[in-house]
C-alpha cells in the first residue's frame, strides 16, 4: 500500500466523488451531444424524425403514439406498433426540463441530452453493479471502461446513434446488480422485474441477447448468495414474468401485429442489410485503405500482447480456451477467409462496396475488446476466479464468436433467429459488459497486491492494455473526428419536413405498392436518397363517382368527415393504408371496409347519400389488454412491496407511531 500511496488516496475518497468522476467523463465524451445534439451519422435522421412526431403527439395527449400521423411527409407510419418506446418517452419528458427553443434542431438537441444521460447513467449503473463485488476504485475504473469501450462509445453512439441500445446499456448492469443480491423475496424479485421491463422497452433484441448472460450470472451468484439453485431459478422466473407483464403495453401489440411488418423486405431492396454482410471479417481490397491497415496492425499488436501474456500463464483448460478464442478471431484477419466461410455456410455473400468498411472496423473492435477480456481474466489466479468471473468470461467468448463468420453455420441453421437478431454485431454490447466486469475484477486483484512489485506490474499492464484498446477503437471509428465535428456551429441535424421519410416503409407497405408509394415520397425502394417534395396534410379526394367531401377533424387515430355522394363513389385519403383502419358510418353502422390503392394509400368505398364518416385506427384488444396487464403488474408489485415492508417489525412500529394520536 505504501508503494502506491496515490491509489490509497483514491480508494478512500467518498463514493460521491467516484460518481462525480463518472459523470464528468460522460460529459467530456458527449460534449458534442450537449452542444449540437445527437451525432449526425447512422440512425440519427430516423430518430430525429420519430422523436419529432412522437413528442408532438405525446404532448397533444396521445400518451403512446402508435400511428405517427404526419410521418412520411404526411402519409403516416405504423412503426410504433413494433418500435421500442422508452428512449422516445424519456426524450419527450426531457422537453419541459431542457426548454430547448422550438425549431428545426429541437428534437436533435433533446436527443443529444438523452445520449448524455444514457451514457452517464450507464456508467453509474455499472459502478453500482461492480461496487457490490469490488472496492470503490476497481468499481469506478470498470464503470469508466464500460462506457469508453469502442463498441459503446464509438459504434453505438458516434457511428450509429443507436439510442435503443444506449438505453439498454443502462439496464443491463442494473440487472446484474440485482442478480448479485437476488433473494426469493418479493422486493428483490420485483426489482429485477422492473429492470427487465425497462430493458424490454429499451430494445427487445438486446433483452433477448442479454437473457442468457443474466441467467448464467444469477446462477453463478449462488456461490455467494447462499440460496439453492431451485430458489434462484424460481426467483428468475417470477422476475421475468413481472418484467414481461409491466412491458405488456408494448409487448402484446408487438406480438400480435409483428406479422404486419416484413423485415425481409429490407434485405430485398437494400444492399448491405443482409445478415451475411454484418459479420466481422477482413477483405483483401480493404487493406489499401490506410485507416483499415492501421486498425488491423494495431489489433494484431494487441492480439500478440494478449497471446504472449496468456502463454506465460499456468497451463490449464482456461489458457487453452483463451488461445482458441483469440485464434478464432485472428484467423478472420486473413483476407477473404470470412467471405469463404459465409459462402460455405449457404448464406448470401454478395460482393458490394462498403464505403465505411464496417466489417473490418467491427473485427478490429471486437477482437481488441476480447483481447482485453482475455488479459483481464488471465490476470486472475485460479484461486481468485469466482463463478461470476467465469460466467462473464463465457459470455464474452460466446458473444465474440457469434460475431465472427465461424458462426455463420449456426445462423444458417436457425434462419428465424438470424432474421430476428438482424445484425450479429449487436453482441458487442454483451461483450463490452462482460469485459468491463472482468477488467474490474483484474483491477481489484492488482490493488489487493499493490504492496508488492508483481501486483503493481500487473495493474499497470492491464491499465495500459485498456487504454490501448480504447484509443485504437476511437481512431478506427474516427470517433475523435466525430467529436470535433460535433462542436462546430450548426452541427445539429435539422428536422426537414420535406425529406421526412421513414426508411422502414419498405416493411409495412406491400411489395405491390412499395415502388408507387416511394415515388409519392420522392425516393425509390433501392436508395436512401430523398428528394424535397411537398408535404400532404389530411388531403382527401374522390377517385370514383361524384360528390363533395368535408374534413371535420383529423387526429392521430381518428379522422372525422362528412360527405355527399351520388351513386357508387370511392374516397382516397392521404394516409397510408393499414389493416387496422376501420370505418364507422353515421356513428351507428359500420361502413364499407377500407382498402389499399395502387400507391398504398387508404381508400374507402362510400355509401350514396349524405353521411358522416369516421376513420379509426384501432389497435384493438392487444393494446387494451396490454395496458391492463402493465397496470395490473405495477399494482401487484406495489402491493407486494408494501406488504413486505409492513411485515417488517421496524416499519410496523414506525407506522403505528404515525397513526397514534398525539397527546
């Protein structure tokens, strides 16, 4: 301890100073988001457009917008039948607190605040989890590494602007923290259930990928929790039931109406969306790019350092597995081998130009992060390793291998799973979480031995390895350039109504009509470019017969109009057709059912005469019962926790003291 007095001083600081350090790091990392808004790359355009319509309808009283009335240049979008809602709810609630001036960049700046909050709270959540196992310094170091690792910072934030996965990055360490102290009590089970519900509503795919790690980690916690395996599994089952119940308002409509969206249409129309193009591999032609050549070189150095470190470790099964995992990743640095494996698996491996060299960058990121995990795990002696560390190591290895073309045979064998996951690189979030936990364990191990030279040497080596991995990832994704660019004036993405096109329209417009509907939007199904075309708001016209139309009211889910028609007539409305649109004639009898035009718009055959007509977007019983399920689950949780608190002797005596009349 005397050999490193600075570390002793840091360890003795108040926990609030450690939390403040994490928040300050998050401020520095997301300073462009605070200044200019959400990074302009990746999915930023889609999120800004979604947030514009979501916030607009939310503050007009539509608490859960399912149909974005003014999306797609006024033609509407049903995307929130399946899109995760939590990040958009959070950002909408930020509005009265942030007081951003109304304007084209309002939503971009509000989403920038969300990005800062997500990264800061993710770091605090990670520290909360790690502090249950390690000292304050190791917990803080692991939390900072978690939010600075390349996949979280560079890929999810600056390259992809993936707000759903950033939100999930908050929930995952919280879930592991509850698992660390999971008990078969209503309070503990409910806490985990609430966290799982938030994770489901943050990003359902992240929840599915995280579930095996959470269950394995919870079972590993039996070692220190002193509960039986049966009680642990039962507690997990109850927590999962509570979580799914609370998320029922989102999940039930999703399960019922998910078939209305054809995700395979994205791969059909757009190049590069196929599963096979999102593995981590290296192509020979990419080595001509200086950035990729540098990334491959730095990754090779990190792998060499990790392999040498592992080779000097005692011979055991763990060492063999580490070398095997590193070797499986290193082989993907052989140009063309990854594509060869993809073709051998039977997956489509069409050659196309990837301007941002995503597979190569992701390979460098995943391989260097895995190397840090291997170094961290290897630095733990066999006597120090706990089952929790083994669970994290296994999760890291499994996530890493599933990102490589070696796993293409698995994805081909289970095509439904591949379609649901969409992108294997999503496992990078699990890999980052597991490696951050292993890194904290290694730091704790070094701190316990910091009074001797070997402990200080290992501590220094692990820290330098982490800095090397982080710096390499930031440069590889040019997050440094994105950071500087975000500080420039007018760097925020402005919402442009004339280019407001939901790229997912290909999934919910029938393939017979998608080309014609795209032409209305000023684009084509095979491109991302959008022309500036006029915005349509509530237009109606007769496309057959004669008569007069009068639009009385237009809301997100209800359109009221009156008409006079002679003979057989058909009205076309400037709203996209969906099977969930229903008609009510004169508020008494159902009118003729809506249908789709050749352009995918809503058409309604009109009954002759003078009538009032209502068009209703009815989510129906899935929404109704989903809300009931969510409310009932929350009531059960609140009642159960209250009863448990009342059963506590100290709480009961306190309550009796409050109720006793004063003398």
